[in-house]
């Protein structure tokens, strides 16, 4: 093995991140993620004088939007968490290895030469960037749209008490980070799927189906023994951060579960990728 | 590394080992915590009971987890429930997490946590608030100073909400029908605890054992497990997951309804049960306001409550509730015998019989015993 292999150079990582950032489909994906909260806020603004529906109607946080723009971000995160955010991560993760294989560039990448473990690490770093960026984009766009249309103010927590806007924004940031960790676990599974095939679309669809299946299984009370092992089981725990006082220890199951998924599936991706023949 | 190079298949051992460690580790952590036997000086059941009666704490805060596996049949509107009652219905089927804060009898806060919601019951002096985040509503109840005791009892209701209340309910059931023993010390929420085991002497009871974990130092109940007969896992379990004996801040008990919230201040007469209007039709054995004709047959663990249903009254008051009740009873299996006919609700811990002539029989006994009572 050559010198270039062991030396830790950020060049490969930077080039990978740039490659992800300049891809039109990724930019379009981010724009779509950012559009949802804007549409949501606009729709809520247009239907405000709807007094017929009492409080407590509609999905979580929706009823509070009209009082405070802050909740647009939360409602948008809640809505996008079930499909949009996983799809965004699935797109990146599916593309990671299978995309290179499909384009025939994987071979050339490995002859540079780059160790396969390092290539996987770089690819996962790219997925991580996406996983943490996506919720932040949704939250930021939601905040902007919400503040513009509904104004800002003190935020009512789930416990019925009020916290200042600065504290609330800090909590929103922690929520985004927590969701980032959750999506990073999804990305690890996606990276593994991506090493199994040469069709990026296949890996993406498989991962999306896995997410949806996980959500559906989580809704079936008869399968409650399975629930603790489901990937998506603790995603909605982000609401714990909106209690007063914050139930920090309630985030532990979600973080542990995400860590376990990352450990198992990254090592599986390594086992698969470093041992397989690269034919394209 | 060279092994992996010469035999690529061996690489798969790494993720496999990781998976085993992760899944096994999670399972093992639970068993280790449960089987750790701290060495505590022996204490008799009577001593423990006195400890509990005289326990005095200034304050505590913690997380209580309640799990119920009553083996109830799936009932429309209850076990699959949506709507505002879903949170409370989880008390009889499923798992609940609540956070509790306590700083003396007149400063109590209980927060039942939902996924993206919360139901709080906050008592601060003579004010009691019930906050429901999903409805954005708050109910304000003024408690007259002289009615303190009674109000507390009503709140405790059919399903005990905290380990303290659950233990009180279990202790009240102690009489000559029960064998009381203590066992090796347990560990609850990371604290050493004694275990008080109540075993019904009457084998006809569906209740196998009630195990009460009592904190070795503070003498307050940390958890209650109710086992059905011949069961290895508790049918009902309420225990602290985490507990701290520091007196919580006063601000935990102040509640001001947020602007935009729907605030209701019910009259004294209708405020008796803020939480659970529909819960009364389930295993509610402590409903003191039951109509005349209610009687208890038998003694101790095998006593059976016989009540007359007053459908006419509920009709005018709550049509929706009646409809729901009808949907539920309609889903129950039909039974009949020499005593008549009716519908039977059977679970691991109790049975309930609704006869067609309008009687309700409830008891922690097998259905046969209910039939026997119904035939009398």
C-alpha cells in the first residue's frame, strides 16, 4: 500500500462533500424539504378564520401554529419525519457506493489508490452531512416562514408552561441534532444496502420501504415485543425536549438504539464492501 | 487484518458479533439489574408495614413507569383507542410513563407523558389544575381546605397513579385472607429495597401475588408488581424508573394556563372525576357513588361486586359514552347458563360479567365464580 493511503488528507472528504453539494438532485431535494414548511405555513395562514375546528384538531403542533410561528418548524419536522427526511437520506445513502458502481467510477476510485475502508468512511461522512443538514434546513425554513406569517413570541411547552424564544430556539437546535442522529442510523443501514447492489435506485427504494415498514410495524399493538428494536421507534421522542423541565434521560433509548444500528450496519457494510469483487 | 484478507468471509463475524453484543447487552442489562441482591439486614413484614405507614419524606421527584398486561380482549374504542381518552386507556393496556414531583401533600405534580403530548395534574395548595396539551385545555379546580382528604381519594380513582397510592391500595386489602412474607432484597430505580410479598390464601383468586418494593432507607414504596396466578411476568407493574429525594423547586407546582388555552372551571358537583368519565365502566371497584343495589358478595380476594346498571341515567347525560359502551359490550363474547345470560369480559387479573337483566358482576376471580354469584 502506498503512502497516500495512510496519510489523513481532507482532500478526498472535501471533494466528496462538494460532489454531493453540487449535484442537482441533492439541491432539488433540499429545496423540496424547505418548501414543505412554507406551504404548510401558507395553508395555515389562508385557513385561519376556521373557528369550527376546535383546538386539538389536526396533527401534532398544528393547532398552535396560528399563535406562534415557532410551531411551523416543529409541525414541519413532525410531518417530514415520516417520509420526506428518510427519503432524502435514502437518496444520499443509496447513491453512496451503488451510484459509483453504476456509473463505473467505483473501479477508478479504488485504483487511485484509496483503501476500501477509507472510501466507506468518506461515503458515510457525506451521508452524515446530509442527515444533520436536512432537519436543520426544514427547521430554518419553517422558522422563517412561521415568523414571517405568524410572528414570534414565548413558546408554550407540552407541560403547559412558557419558555422564552431564545431557550425555545436552542431546544429546536437540539431537536435537529437528535433527529440528525436518528437519520444517521438510517444512513448506516442505507450505506450497507448500497454495498449490496449496483443500482442506487434499488438501495434507495429498499431503504424507504424499510422506513415505512418500520413505522407501520410500530403502529401495530400486537407486535409490541418488536417495537424496541424498530429503527423508527424512538424518532418521535424529540418531543421530550419540549417538556418543562426537559426529560433528558428520555432521549437515551433513542440515542442508544441509533448507536446500535450504526455499529451493526457500518460493520456489515465494511464486511460486505471490503470483501467483494468490484466488477464495474 | 491478514486473517480478514485471506478469508474474506470471516469479516462477517464483526457485524454478527456487534449485533449479538448490542441485542444481548440490552437484554442482559435488564436481568443483571433485576437479580442484583443487595445485602440488607433482615426485616419482618410487620416492621416493613410500620416503616411504610410512618415514612416521612419532604419531597421527591422521579419517573414512574407503569405497564399493564391484563390480557384484555381487544375492544373497540378502548384498546385501539384514539381520541382524548387514549392516554388514560393506556393505563389498562400498554405502558405509561409519568414524571412525578412531590413536596408535601399539598404540592404534587403528576405528568403523564404521551408521545407528543402530556397530561398534567398539578396540585398546589388549594388549586388543582389538569392540563391536557393535545387539547390545549386546562381545568381549574378549587379544593376547599376541608375536603382535602376526599379529593385525594377521588383522584386516586380506580387505577393507582403513583407507587405510593398503589401501595396504599394494596395495603388496604390486607386482612386475614392474605399471607404476608418478605423476600430477598430487590433493587428498584438503582436503590436497595425490601420486598413485601402478599399472597392470597384463597386459591380461587386470579391474583397470584402482589409484590411491594419498599425503599430500604426512605421506607416509601418504590414499586408494585401484581402477578396473576401461575404467571411469571407481572400483569400490572408500577415502579419508579428513576427517583431522587431532593425536594423539587416550587416552580414545578406553579401553573398558569398559557394564552390561547381553553380554561374551564367546573362546579364542585361535576368535578369529581376530571380525568376518566368512561373509566367507571371498567374495573372500578371503588366507585362510592354507585346506584343502590350495589353489594359485595364474598370476602377478601375473592369478593365479587354486584351492581345494577342504570342505563337511563347515562342516556341523557352522555349519549356518546353510552354508544361507546354499547360498542364495547357488543364485542364481548356471549355466555349463558342456569343463572341467565350475558356477556363476559375476561382478563388475567379480573373477570366482569354483564348480565342481560342489567347486572354487572366484577371480581378478581374466574368466570365460574361470577356465574355462581349471579345464580344466587
